[in-house]
């Protein structure tokens, strides 16, 4: 597609974020063709945030379109069009719900870009990302660019953000979480300076994804997902709809990860807010329902029959898999077994995936699968007092096999261990890989003195 006729539908979900306006200003100001941007924001705002803050920042030509359930504000800035879906924060149902609200406003733009509301951008990012996508077109009719971006820290007011080239990043497998979704981390693409085009990817980033505009219609976010599970579900659903995943080989933008001191939905949608009638469900209740829905999607739950789980099954709905490829095809491509919560060694080594592995009859080599374990280790201070054992200098946390032998252990100095003490409880995760057929049966916490002598040990079955 010609760069002179391209338009971009930009999707931004924002929850009580003071970085939203700086992000919009930089997104538009750094674009080569800002007049080709149509930006839709699901603006989940607090009572202290009002539309006047946009007017005060030179967002112009304000219009209000009353709507049900939410009003729509439109502005222009720097030639771009911005539409705000006006959502009081207590009416939010989570990040994926917000993204789905945005996608209903897609109007056949040539491309779409999904972001968060805390970013900075390289100069001419729009022509750069379109060029990368079209570079892939000869070998992929439906390419999708996605990545965990390099981090930035918002500068002080009236202080410019210094934009410098960063290493190109990929996404790597971290672990299967206890709730089911895969969690990811970033890694630097090997020899990224010598790369001339994007590289194949297994996974999808919720904070940066660029594709043909039809992606906003074909692979919409499941509004019944809350937060975790978004990225792996979209990765697989995109793949089964025929999209090929790639990581950009050059820096296109930066992302703020920490966001210390900002209000999050889990700060607001708590038990008190639910009991007061301000929210229908707590964030944790929505999250639990979302985790169950994700496990059903990937066949990680036992057959449930006519139960709540079966009624929560997204397969066969608009939020299920596509027909261009199957879930089994993705597992072969990505080297992942969802039912086993296991991955191939090349996934752990961050080796690039091979689309050529997807062929009729291809299956995973189960003999080489490695199981991902995520054990929650919890102990009350009456069982073992990690926080207040005066002679302890080391704390060892072990996962045990059925026969009591050690499957995995982490050892830390006592001060590091005490970071996991919250009130009367010691509470931490123990994440590790094991052979496919081996599962942890119990955990043990051991406190030792400076001479290595055991002072106290506590053992409990894995819940």
C-alpha cells in the first residue's frame, strides 16, 4: 500500500493515567503524517479528571456525542483526530474489555496500532513501521509486528525525553503462571544491528502491535478477559487467523513499565468498592473468571460437561480460534504444549521459531518437553517466622517430589527472604522447569544460621 494513502487506526486503553496526554502529544508530534492518524482512546478516568485537561493542552475542535452507555468526545491535535470513549473508572471491566470497546469503532483504516497510554516514539515512527510491515509482504500475506519495547521513565515537567537508539527486543517465554496464562519477558535480539528486516516471533505484546487494519475486526479482544491471558490468547488467535508474528528489528517506541504511584484498577475495584455498590465485581473476581476462561480456551481444564466452565467456553465464539491454522499448529510452531504446561528446549533458549514446522500431521516431540512449575509458597509466622528469627542468615525454599527428595531449591540471604514477608505471612513464588512427568508434591522452607545449621524447617503440601 502506498505510504501516501495509508491511514492508521490507533487503539489506546487508558486507566487513570497522567501519561495519556504526553503520550498522545508525542505520538502525533513524532509522526511523519499525523493527519492520517485516527486515535481512539478508552478513557477510563477518575472524578478528578475531566475533559477540560485536553482543552488546556491545545486539543481543539471539541465535540461531544452523547451515547449509551458512554459519551464520545472528539478533538483534533496536530492534524490527527482523537476520539475519547468517556468511561468513569468504576464502570471499567478491565483492560481487555476496554480494548474491545475501542475496536468497535474501527472504520476500515489501512493499518492498526495497539498501544498502552504510556509511550514515547521515534521520529517518523509511522512510515518506519509501515515500511517494516510491507517489507514482509512478499513472504507473509498477513504480517503482524509486535514486541515488548525498551523502557522509559517519564521526565520531569518541561524536561524533554532524550530519544536514543535502543537494542531491538524480542519476547521470550518466562513461565506458565498458576492461573494458566503464559508470562513473558523481553530479550535483546542477537546481532540486532546487522538485521535488515523483522524476525519471526512466537508471542504477542499487548502494548505494541501493528498490522493491517482488518486485524482490529478479525481478532478482537475478548471482553470477558481481565488482564493476564490477553497476550497469549491474542498470539494464538492471530496465528490461527493466518497472521504471522514478527518482532521489529529497530527501535520504534518506548514503554513505561513500572508506573509507581499511579492508580491501577486493582487499587480501585476492591472488596470495599464492591460492597459499597460502586463496582459489580472486584478485580480479583474478574481475574479469576478470566483465568478460567483462558484455561478452557487452551484445553487446560478437564472436560466440564454442562457446568460453569463449559458456559464460559470461548471456543466457537467470536473470541475463539480462527480456521486458517489450528491450536495444534501453533503448538508445533511455538514449541509449546498448553495442556502439559510445557515447552521445548529451543523455546527456553530463545531460538527463533520456524513456520516451516507447521505441516499436515506435524506434532510436538513430547520426549523433549520441559514442564513449567509455578508453586506458591505460603507459611504463617506460627509455623516458621522468617521475619523475626534472630539467628537466621539464610532462607532456602525447596520444591519436593512425592518421595521427599528435592526437585528444585532457591537459596537467599535472610534480608532478601524477608522481602516476601507480608504481615503474619511469608508468601513467595517458586518458578522452575522440570521433566515433563515430574510435578512438585510439597514445599519446604528452611532457616539456617551463619554456620549452615538448620534452625527451623516447615513442610507443606502444594495446594
